[in-house]
């Protein structure tokens, strides 16, 4: 018969693998060619739709360019005769407002002297303390008025006069308050509070409250609001519209456009400082720096921001659905992920500009078209795969058979090596002592000593032969162990008594616990249990190399099981070897201890335990000892009445 080995597997599998490789490759190439054709159709449609969408936003881009140029002219000249309501202005990450000159206004205190600022702060500290903390508006009025002559700045004086009018109104001096409010409402150029609120309009609003809304004051307020809407924030404009002009459609339209722009900026705050454009569903944001690049003198150049609603996007004819994905702008040339059957395109204002959105076009029939091609490819691959599978299974089965034969051969070789070594020692000793007894005249004491040695070596040889016979018998699956009622406690006491003599000779402290209290009868094999205990106790004695060796034999019931523990305080077994010690002929290689043995004892013990329906478990730590536990099921338990009847029958 032709013999195989693992090195024959490549000879079997390589031709089959090569055949499968070329068959799979041919099927895959045909499939990919058809898929590329379908994908090219989707890519072409996506390119056409991209051009249509980008063309639809060019009109707003042109309007934004006109607004940016107006903002730059206004910023340079300092005048604003034209009007572009859709433009906002920002610096850094802060929205300044909707007036172009707000982009170049610096904080007022930068142009004032330190002395004047100090007077202004002292006036605020004293007046607001009386007005807000002590609730004494009269003294607050005096504090504000005390510092008013010391100020030269019209802006600071206007702000302090507004506080004087407010304190006078709270102190009950309505005439004084009304006079100051009227002066402030006519003051040119109009000043603003620290929060950016127009003082003249606030004064007009207070006059409306004091005068009961006369038509002249209300008309004056409406005219000023329409003239200066660019200087108002959306909340302030909404306040005046709601309170005084709820029917003004022009102001409502301005407010709606402003709120749409501010909402879009809230969703895209990066446009305020760095990003040049942002696109979302139905709305476009564009930004332009109003001054040259940042410098030491101007680290945050002002920016103009244009926002406008887009016209409805065009429809794509045919069966190709599409959608736009909006998100953070990405640099030009950034690769876009697209699955088979879809196409992705970046929507840009210009070829060198960032991607404002991603257009994705998909074909709902793409998978159906490919499934027809995939079916024929699948059938080819299945046929080739089945052929390769059959060849592979045949090769693996043959290789495993050869591996089994090699394993048996290795076991035989290890058996011969171990047995020849173990047999050689007792036989050599028996022959040597026999020759000495036969040739040399010996006294009675030496004859007795040699007799004991011959007995010991013959017992050792007998145990070795028993292990070999057990090993041979246990490998035959058709042999079952005979069962009989066994008094378990008596069996353990007998094993303990027989082992105690050997332990005493070796100087070991042998302790047997729980054997007298265990009164249970099992339907099992007494010889097998004795063999297991003998092997476990022999190992505990052989590998117990401590100065004060202790061996413990204990037994007890654990639920539905009987447990017999054999423990020692010896050298222990490394964790990596704790499962392998139950293999045939395997022995842990201890460097410090030369222990005789064939490596069959624990393997035979576990096989016997499993044939009896139980098992052997191991717990061990190096240099601390080991504990072997024989576990037998209680399902074979025989009640005492049944056992006594059985004995009487005998």
C-alpha cells in the first residue's frame, strides 16, 4: 500500500488550487467588466447633474460678489449711500452686525485718554451702586452728574446722560428725564450703549412711554428705524416691530432675511472666521475678507458674509435617484467614498474651491443587473469549489491517517525507550544480587538484605509489567470493566493501610481522613479503583521531595459525586504541564530530581476513572504541592438493604 505523509499534501492540493485560481479569476474578470460598464453609466449621469447644480448657485454667487464690492467701497470711504440687506459683518468669531462701518469700529476706549476713562468708570461705579444696590436713584443722579462736566468724549457723555435720565425718571423727576431724553433723541451723530444699542432710539422709546405714543414721536421712530436697520441686531429689530410696527411688511421681510442668515451662521460658525463658503439645503453662505491678509497690526481682518435662499434644484430624468449631503467644507481633491452602484461628486463654486456638498447618485436596478451576471459566476465557482473541496477532504483524510500512524509509531518508540530503560534497572539489580548470593559466602544479615532488595526490584518489575498490560488493555475499546458492589469505605481503608508502610519507610507523614466515616456502596470495579489509588499515592510519594513530606488521603461526598483527594506538599507541577501529565509516556522534566517511571501511571488512572463514569482532576502549584481528585458519580450507589440481600444470596 502506498504511504502518504504531510509533505504529500502540496502535491495533492497545488494542482487543484491552481485550477480553482484560474477558474475563479476568469469568472471574476467577466463579472468586473460588466460591473464597470454599469458604473460608467452612473458616473456620467452624476457628472451632468453636478454641472446643473453648480450652475444653479452661480446667480447667488454673482449677487454676493456685488455685495462684497459695495462693502469694500463703504469701508474705504466711510459712507454708505447704497443698501444691501443680505450682508453681515464679522471679526474673528464674532458677528458684528449688518452695517459695513461696524467692521472697522474699534473699541471706544482705545481712542480715549486714561484720565477720561477713569472718570467714566468712577461715575458708573458710584452711580450704579446707588441706583442698583442701595435703590437710591436720587443719589445715583448726583453721582452721574458730578462726573459729567469732566468728560469731553461725546460718546461717553451720551452714555452718562442716558443713565442720568434713567435715574431721574426713577427718582420722580419726570421733567428732567423727558428733557434729557429729547436731547438724546436729536443728538448727531447717534451714539450707542456698551451693548451696541442706539441711544437715540432708546430715548425715543422712553418718550413714547412718557407721552402716551404721540403720532409725531411714533412716526419719527419708524423713520429712524427704517433708515438705520443695518445697525440693529435681529432681536432689537424684532422688539420694535412687535411693539410699534406689527404691520410693516418691509421691516418684517428684513427681519426674516436677517434671521435666516443668523440661523445659517449658527449652524456654520466657521464662516465667521475662516471658511469661505457653506452650503445647506436651500441656503448658501459666502464670505470674503474686506482687508488684506492678517498682519501684526490687523490680526483679525473684518469679513463680509452673504446669505441667500437658493432656487429649487433641477430634476434628473430617468431612474437614477440622487441626494445632496451637506456638511463641513472639504479641500479640493479630497477623495469621496462611493459604493458600487453609486457615484459621488463634489459640489464646488469653482474648480479650485472647497467642496460645499457631496452629490450622490445611485441606480436602483444596479444590483439586479449584476445579480444575473453573478449567478453564472456563482455556478462556476460552486462547481470548481466542490471539486477542490473533494480533493482537499481526500488529502486531509489521507494525511490524518498517516499522522495517526506516525503518532502510533512515536508512541511505540517512546514505549520501547522507556520500557527498555525501566526494565534494564530492576533486571540488572536482580541479576547482580543473584550472582552475589550464588558466588560469595554471605552472612545471614546480608542475605536478608539482598533478599529484601530482590523483593523490592521484583515488585518494581511487576508494577511495570502491570502498567504495560493495563495500557494495552485500555486501548481496546471492546473491553469493559466488570462491575460489582464495593464497600467504598473499606476499600479506602485497605488502600490506606497498605500504603502507610511504604510511606513510613520513605519517612513521609501519611494522613488518611474521612475513610472511616464514608459508608457507601457503589456498583463499580474494586480493582480499577485500587489501581487508580495506587498510582496516585505512588506519584505523591515519588515526587514529594520536601524536607518534611506529608501525604494526605481524604474522601467525602460532594452532592451527587464521591470525591477522593490525594494531596502532597511536594515540588508541584508547572501550569503548562498540568494537562499533559495525563498523556501516555509524558513526564515533566525536573532538573533537580531524577524520578523513575514510564509516564503511564496517570494516563492509566484517568482512563480507568473515565471508564467508571468519573474523572481525575488536578490542582497544583510549583514548590507548594499537588492535589489529585478522583470523582465518581453517585448514580451507581447501592442502598445498604439491597447490598445485604445480595450478600445473603451469595
